[in-house]
């Protein structure tokens, strides 16, 4: 997969995509060199594992992409399957989840790049945490992904450091 910086211009759209990609990279790098067992372990006080974080952010990105496209989310979670978003189940592996996320990333980048304007909006679904009948812009979505991924990149840093002492910044 080509680096996103090779594919996008340096305008606002490209800059937002680069910030999203920087946070994706931080999460991915937290998994470098780990076995499946290490990636699934929970060495800190948190219930989060690195493989669980990876799966969560991949599915979150897909969810926002499908909302923006106003299409059905093929991985929509229910109350019964919500917790499966935070751990690998069945025959899922870190490489398989990374490959899935690569596909979502490529699709989101192509979608955003093709938009006539970042001012285009889409409706938010009915949920207790969203205002009734709210719409958000594509720009808002990209900023939200930066926020979401940055939060989880911080979690990933803590889990990785708790696991083997590896620090993201040295």
C-alpha cells in the first residue's frame, strides 16, 4: 500500500487525511514485533489489548465511512456483539485485521478525495450521544477520526509500554 502522503495534495483535505494517517500509523506501530498472544494480552489495569484496539479503530473507521456514504455497514454491531469489537474472535488474526483496515483506509481516502467539498454533510444516526436530527460535515468526520485515533494511540502506547517497556517516543 502506498503511503497516503504520496497520494494526497497538501491542501486542507490532504492535510486532514495526513493527520488521520499519522494517528493510524501510531496505532499500527504499537503492534510491531508482537506475537498474537502478546497483542491480545492486557498487561495494564485497562481491559484493552493492542489487537482489540486495532480491531476497534478499524471498525470505527468503517462505521464513519458508511455513515458518510449513507450506506449499510456490513459490520454493524448489536448490543449482543458490541464487546466483540474489542477483541479478536474465532480465526481473526492481527494481520487479517490490519489487512481489513488497509481496505477501509483505502476506501475512505478514495471517498474523501473524490468529494466535491468537505462542506458536504451527512445525517448522524439516532443515538443518545448525538443531537436529534444532527448532520455533520465531511471535515468534521475527519477531525473526529483524528480525535478517535489519537485517543486510542495513547491507549496503545500505555499498553505496549506495560507489555514490554517499548516507548513510542524513544
